[in-house]
C-alpha cells in the first residue's frame, strides 16, 4: 500500500535564510520553528521554545550531544519525549523520540530559530554515552538532564567537555535520526522534497506573508505534488549515505567554455567522500575554489562590469538593484554524475543574485569560494522542485524538476 505524503508549509522569515518547519514538542505541544537541514542529522530544540520542566512525557537519558557545523555549534542533553509534525489530520506523531536540548551554543548558531531538524543519514547523529561514567562515579539519577556540564562560554565548554570525554574514555554511539525513525515505523515513504523560491528573505512591506518567503516540505513523497513542478525529473546520483554526496563533473557559464571540476584530493576522500554535496541548510553556493574561479573568470571575460559588481557586493555586502540588469547575466550550468546519464542543472541569475535583501533595492551575490568541496545550497534548490529519494538504490538519488512558480 502506498504511504501518504504530508505537505507542510515552510518559511525563511525567522533567521532570514534557512527554511524552518513547525514541530510540536512534549506533552504541552510547544511549537518550535526548526531548520530543515540535509547537511546534518540531529533533532535539537532551544529551551526558549521548549521547557522540559513542564513536559510530562520527558524521559532523561545518559546521552549528551556536541555538534559542530561549518559555522556554529552547540551541546546539550538528549531526552526522549513526544513530537508532532504536520497539519491537522495529516500530523505525524512519535510518542517517544530522541530530542536534544540546546543548553550551550556558539554565539549566533540559532538566531531567530528554535533549533534544527537534520535530514541526513544516521552516521552524523552521534552522542556520548555517559552511563558507564555515571555508574563508576555513583551519580544518580544516571542522566545528562538536568545538564551536568555547565560552562561560561562555548569555547571553554569545548575544552572542558573534550578533556572529560578523552580522560574518561566516554564512548560515542549513533542515535536514530527523526526521519529514519518515522520511515522505519512505516509512517512515511523513504523520501522527502523541497519547494523553495529564495535563499534569503525577500524584504517587502509584508515580509511574513510575502509568497516569495514561503515554501513546502513534502514528508514521505514528492512526485505526486504535480502543482509544484513541470516536466520530467533529472536524477543526480548520491554517492554515500552520510551527507548527500554528489560528483560534480563540469561547470559552464552561459554558452562559454565547459570547464572540468577538480576531483576531491585523495587524502580527503575518506572524510569528505566526493567533490560536492547538496545541502538545504546552506544559503549560498559555497563552491570549491577551482569551480568558483571558473565562474568568476568566465563572467569577467563576458563583461568586466560583472566582476566590478561582484567585488562591490563582496566588499559592501550588497549592491544597488538599479546597477544590476539580470537579463544581461548568464545562466550557470553544472553537470553532475547521474544514475543512467549525466545530469545538467542550471542556476539562473535571479537565484545567484538575491534582490531586495538586506533591504529593498539592494542585492546580494550568492556564490563564494569554500575549500576543495562544493556545497550546493538553496540557490540551486530555488531553481527546482527537489526530491531526496533515499529509496532508490543503496544510497539514493536527488531528483530535480522545473519548479512551478506560484507567485
């Protein structure tokens, strides 16, 4: 029997870029707006959104999580409690699922939002198991909540907590991520999809209701949402079940020269796996330096004025929209390894430039250099209705179809 999918509204208004979904945590059903992130696997909420002292469903555990991202990080206890996500009769409920409480965080990690819901694979959802430590030191109850490791700053916490873990040989275990659990229980199919239009919030008179700042997250489905896309799907092969690792083959600006993307250095392959990933939790195209310079050099050869505007945007943070004529800017094409044939995806100028941010009449450039691995964030997804189909083959595929803009 086909499992029903759940179509859930999402928005980027809370922190200006990341898309969040509403979940309800604990016996009181406290609402938390959490980031949907395919680049991590942890489910965590801030105490400002969820008060564990009022939760009749809460069960402490001996587990603690320390999660660090490319920018930002946090730590806190893991508890088990109830969680609901969805709309009305299509709400999905788990009576007791692992949730981390963000007790300490690097400044700015969750500004404007209430936590994060990671959608990557279980390997990234690790926790430290203090049950043996509590037993050896006669600590009762043997639980990390209330939080047992206070510190005045995240930097000091990292030193103190890391020293304790190493000295006491605290083991690390894997926690089943939220999406893995609901799929294993047969509540949804092993896929989800995104419909998004922006990578930064569109500043207008009515930001909260501006349709450009709204989207959809399809839990357990994708292909059945015909009003959100048009035409056939292009399939990009997922190479590894950690991140959504992909293999970028080439980049091309407009009708210019096709340039090969460098392979990931051999010494990094055990850790980073491939030369690119697809990440809904990144607000720009954070491209490997060779790919970034291939694009900027090509733009400069087409029109030196393009380079001037890019440099100005990088120096000042944004440029006047009046100086941009996006119809003159070329599309940027990326060719990825596909399932049966290579997949060609295109990023339009109106997505690699975001107008009316950080203020009306301003625009930001959404392509930047980032080491040796390209991270394809929202400016790619904004061009397509995107399905992360984990049921296809061993590691899954990512399907892209032309988006139907409903505004």
